[in-house]
């Protein structure tokens, strides 16, 4: 197994780190103990080509299916990785269903831990998210978030009637949650569509402590 210590990782360029991730065998003993946050902190998407960024996310997807726990990547590190990617890099990744599912799934999993209980303690709401260009019904990838009793849960199944349904391209969603886009601007441009309780939707993201890149 190659040296994956923090010291060794810090000496590698972003491109060399991508090559390293590409080369790792998911079944390698001890891989689960690797500091995935340290690896990700040393990667600046701006220093990667579109192909390298796809290889990076693909490598993380391959490793996370067996040994690497992406939950160990800190919220700021994860946000920086996504926020630092160019529009072209994100589009290349989102064009691959397995990588699109990895990124969106990780974001919604993290949303369940970032709910601000002081803001949501009296809120009862079901939100349906629809992302265009997907593989589900009608060409959408769908997620459901349920805010209840100060907690947030997520599902890929639409189990309840929604208070609001949000439809948008996934790349705009990634820009929105990493503070690279404004919801009102996206709405006025027609890139964010809402159906249901619009006042609730307008303030919904303020109930989450979204990490700053």
C-alpha cells in the first residue's frame, strides 16, 4: 500500500493525488483508516482538468463502495471541493449517473445533520426535490426531505405529500448550496421552479447551517 500519511499526501500535487486515488485497490487492508479529509483538503479543482476531476469523483465513488467513508470528509472540505469545481467540471461529473448519485446523495445525507434545531423546532414540512436530466420518472432524480420535531430525514422515495416541490438543474443546486448562486436570481432566471408554499421555500435554506467553502 502506498504511503497515505498526511505528510506524504501534502507533498503531492493535485494531479498526483488523483492518480494515487485512481490506483488504490478498495480492498487494501488499512484503507479505511486513511484520512480522506486530508486528501481532499490538498485537492484544488481549479488545478485539475475536467477529466481529472471526473477521475477524482469516480475514484472516491469506487473506494466509498467498499472501504472509504465519505462522512469522514469534513463539511467545509466537501463544500470547498464542490464549490471550487468549474461549471464544465461539474457538468462532466453530473453527466455520469453513478457520480451524480454519489454527490447528490452525500449532500442530502449531510443536510440531515446540518438542520438548525433552533430554527426548525416548530416546523413540520415535506420537501420534494426534482433534478432535471436524471434517470427517474419524467427524467428527474428525486429526493424527499422531511423536517419534523427538529430533525431532518431524507429518502429517494416520495412517501408523503409535499409542502413545496423544488425543480432545478443539479449543477445550479450545487452552486446554490455552496453560496455560488442566489435562489431569487435562479428563480427569476427560470432555473429554479417552485410549487406549493412559496414563503416557506424562500426561507427554507436558512434552517440549515450550510458549511462555507
